[in-house]
C-alpha cells in the first residue's frame, strides 16, 4: 500500500502502470487489475475496437497438432475479466482466478458472515492507525477468490466538510515527514478554488454536497482460513489534520445476505491538537437463562448510536465480557461434561480433537451471531474498538476456580479456543497455529501449543512476524491459557494516554498478574510518560482500564461465610440430592457467587497485589504529574469510587497524586442485580484506609433514579442497578469558560476554578473532595450534552448514561456527571506526609 500511495501522491492517480504486472510475463494481468476488473465487470461489447484485440489473439494463438479437426475460431468473450464455463485461459503461468472455484469467486462477490469490524490501534507521528476485519464464507488452503480490497477516503473536516480541501496526505500543507515509507513532506495544500487534491488528482464530490478525497486502496491480509470461514484484515493509516477528520471506507464485491450491515462505513479521527471522545462499556451480553426479550435485547446500543450521530465518538473501550460464551456448557458441546456429577471424573475428562473442533465451532458461531446483532452491529463498524477480555469471553469464572480444577483438560482446551477467537474478532490478530488437545502431545506444553496436523488440515494460519507496538507482552504464558498476556498502551489524542491491563490470561484464584509482568508494564509506562513529558504535547490524563473495579466496597465477610466449614453440610446435600439448586456452580461445586467475589481486587486473596498496583499508579502520577483515572466493569451496576489523600493531610485534589477516580460502568446489555444487592453494597460503603496516607470510598453520584423509575432506596446515592455506559471528554475548547462543576456558565475562568479547588474544605470521603464533584449527578455540567466537554481547563467530563426503562427498545437514558481535574503535582503531598514517611523521594521509593 505504501508504494502505491506514494506513486499516487508523486505522479497523480492516473500515472502510467497503475495496474502493471509485477511478473516477467507482461501479458499476464496483475492481481491488482484482476481485483479492479472483478469489482467493476463490463460487457465484452461495452467498448468499440474489440476487433483489433480479436485479430491479435487469433494471429498469435497456438495451433493444434497437424491433422487436428480443430477449427480456427475467435476467443470466447466473457464480461470483463470474469471467467465462465468454457472460458479460455490466456495466462502463460496461472489464471488470476482459478477455473471451477465457488460461485463467489466466479462472480466477483464474497458472502460476508460478520463485519466489517473497526478497531483502533495507536497514534504515532501524527498518524492514526487502525484496522478493519471481515469474515467471509468458505475458505481453506485452496486458491479461493481474489483477496478483497478496501477503499478509504476522507469526506472532509467533520463539522465543516466544505470549508477546506481535504486529502489523506495531510492538511494545510503541514509536513508530516515519512509515514510507513511514504514521504508526506513538501506537499502544499491547494487553494480553495482548485477542485483537486494535493496530489494533483481531481476530487470526487459526495452526493451530500461535501468534498471528499480520492480513494486510497488498502490490500487485505488473510489471517486465518478454514473450510467454513476466512478472516481478512485491512490495516488503516490516516495522517491526522488540524481539524477533526470524517473518514469513509467501503469494500467492493461483498454480499450481505441479511441484516442492516453494509460494506460502506464512516468513522472520525480527532484533530492533531485534540484528545479523543471516549465511550466505555462492559458486560456486552446476557447471562445464561436471562429472558432477553424482557430486557429489550441490546437496546442501549441505540442510545450509543444516537450520541455518536450528534457528537461522534473516536473510540469505544470494551472493558471485558464483550461477548458471553457461557452457553457452551448449557446448549453447547460441554453440556455432557457439565452434567457429570463426580468432580473427580469431571477433572479427568479428556479434551480430544473432536471436542476441540465442536468447541471451536461454538465459539466462532457465537461470535458471528453476536457481532452481527443489531444495533451493536451498526456500532462496531463505525466506532473504532479497543478491548481487553474477562471471564465471560471464555466462560463464567474462568481463572477464579480452585487451581486443581482450573488445570483440568477441558478448561485448558476451551481457554485456548476462546483465546483464538478473542485474538481474531477483538484484536484482528492471527491466532496460534494450534490449541490444546489431550490426544496430540505437542499441543499440551505449558509454553504454548505446537502445530497439530489435524487442526491444520485444509486450514491456513498466518504467521505474523511483527507485534504492533501498542501491545505489552507478558513475561511468560498464563497458567491455564498457554499464551502470553497482551496489555495495551497507546495515545488517545493530544493529551490522553491509555493503558489496558490483560487481567485474565495470567489470573488464578490467588493472583491477577505475574510480578514479572508488572515490572514489564511499569517499565513501559515510565518510558512512554517520560517521552511524552519531553514532547510538545505531554500526557495530562492516563486512563487505566481494568476488567473489575478496584475502589469498591469490601465483601470479605461474605467470602468468609461462603468458604467456611458451615457451608460443607449444604454442599454435601447439593452433591447428593441437588439441594440448593443454582446456589452452587456446576464446575468445582463451590458457592456460585464465590468465583465472582474471588475475581475482585478487593478480595482478601488479592489484597497485597491491589495495594502494590495502586501505589505504583500513585508513584507514576507523582513522577510525571499525570492524573490517573481507572475504568472498571463486571459488577452490572454503576458507581464512582476514588482513592485520595487522607483529609488530615490537607492536600488539595489539584495537587493530590493519590486522587484516582474509579469509574464503574456495567452492564451495557446484561441484566443488573436486584435492588437489594445494590442497597447492600451501599450499606457497606465505608471509608477504608488503603494505607496510612490513602483513603477510599464510593462517592455520592446518583441524586435521583433514572426517569420515573424506582431502582434504589431513597438513601442509596452511590450504586445504581440499571444498565449503563459511560462517555469521557476532555475540556479543551479554546475560549470556553472552563467551569468544572454543575454551575457551568457562571463566568469563572480557569484560574478562579483552580483557586476554588484548592480552598474547598473537605470533611471526609463522603463529602465533595473538589469542585468537579460538587452537584455531581443529573444536574452537573458533564450531564448536560450542551456543556459536556465544552470547558478549557484540561479536566475530564465523565457522564454515565443510565437506562430509564428496560422495556424501551430505544434505550433512552438518564445522564449523571462529574469532572476529574488535571494534576499539578508540586511535591505538596510529600511535604505534608507523616514524619515516618517524610523522606525525600519517598514517592518513588515506597513501591
């Protein structure tokens, strides 16, 4: 793509040899031309002058053997380059399209089973990187159809598309230097009166009256192909501009049998000087046994699309459980295994190739079904995704059962299979060549599965030699998924950094991540933040994505009850007579809720690891003066927790490196817990002491129930048991008044605001800690879409959109908001520490 794009820029779109063949056989059509011809077939008599071509072919044809009865005849004409029955093969080496291939190969169309799915990867050198994935029907090792090609174009600045000329090679003549081998420097932007791109090619006008760039063609990469499905990835690179970009892509020659999804999609890229508008969600599916119709299906995605249509999101973060694969044990191939009553027999149950293949089919079919379901399907092709996984992406509770059971063959088998399709669908990456089975010894290594010829029969797997630099690879394979963890770091625009931790691949009941992996992670974060600090646009906010909340009420007392000897008699009755029903899980026989409790960072088994993680984040915050905000999901309700300096230390939040908000948004699709559970958690909302200098608690956030509903008790203002998602926007509008609380528009400027934050008197964690928390809830400036993100003080507006009525197919929501200020760390926290901690440089040493 790079050389093709470079030639277009240097010589114009119509330069000679655009589709010339790369082989020494000059009469052989190039694959590029074959794709062009297949996508735009013409009739043989569509142009005059075919007589000369026919005469030439007749004069140079190879004669048959002497005495042959073959008649001298003209070549058989077929539409364009499409071959039909009886068509002659005019290529000297091999046909561009093999004769006898499936109908989709012969007609130039490919049947799409899923997609397009749009992903965001990173920003680098003022260039946006992403990818598009499609899954097409059929495949394997055969020649197959010609690889699809994506066409990418810009439609102009997002809000004023006719105000200036736009091209994929940059805006306003800004020098971009060399990007992926293409030199964008030295090209001037044409004047507004010139209807041409900066590469000298005439512009194509859109039907809507806006201006657009010429198409840039992106070739596909085949990631994986078996007889049922082929996965194609298109790698996108778009130089950013001084204004927000509206981009469009389409993939010619695709056939969509059902649904609303089509090949033409739009997405948006922020301006060079702006940060991304972020959407965050988790728990995007239904648990087994849920009446999906009673919850109107994935209705909240309609609200996501409404917001996106008015103020487009630049990225949507998936916090885990993007799909629920739990049905594999109820109506899938693990049903027989789940029904085994004897735990010993269940642990010793084999995972042969046949069972692996059945599980493989279940996972891919479930992904295709869910990712093609509206309205989620409409969102995943136009809002770039960035995901981490959690247990339901594999199976409920994976990683949190007892170690002996987690190491059984079935769990190791489905762990590998689920990881295969997690990489393909959610990261657009090629999977491992094989996954675990018990009847192929080369696949059973704890260091990763070796190639199994049975799994590779009529199957293609791409061997990717390079790893995208956004990934942070774990130190060693996980204990139950024999693959390395993949955490993520990337920039989200001008001043926001993002770090998503893979907290599932290495998870056991007693650990979330290996200590060695933490060292790799924090070394990388320090390197990135150090480079950012030295740049012209340093990171001021670091968003950390965890699958599970970390500032959340303790339920240790419930853990103690569920794991105490008092439960043993009930367990025995359940095992022998089924007493207790669904109170116990079907895997290791423990109380069903215990795996969820053990998942939490607040569980007693993760207490030390949690302390280490938070203190490391605080250390980064102080070292680089960057405000850290944590996103968490999993718990099927909305809340806002936060860590902060003990009020007795009298550290204003503006200077408090310990202030870390934990935005809890869950679930966007799954049903919420009963009101009683939400009220119980609110009752447990005590002020906890992480260490002598750091407190934590949930903040008062929900000043009213959504709409006319009655979802919580009148005194509960900290937990909301209703489906929801969150949106985050930086306040960075030049000339805006910069107000950060619910009284936006009061005429105060940034200096006044920061002064008010420094003088706000704080009693304890149940009160407001800074101006951004004053009037938090439905009356806050961040909950008003006319004012959301319209300040200029560099803070983050956070809005949680909560479903009002589960029976409403439109998914209308009630908005609740708060603002998270920037950090101006000047050593204030260190200066007022208690004597035993007041050692110069302790911030960097204590962890």
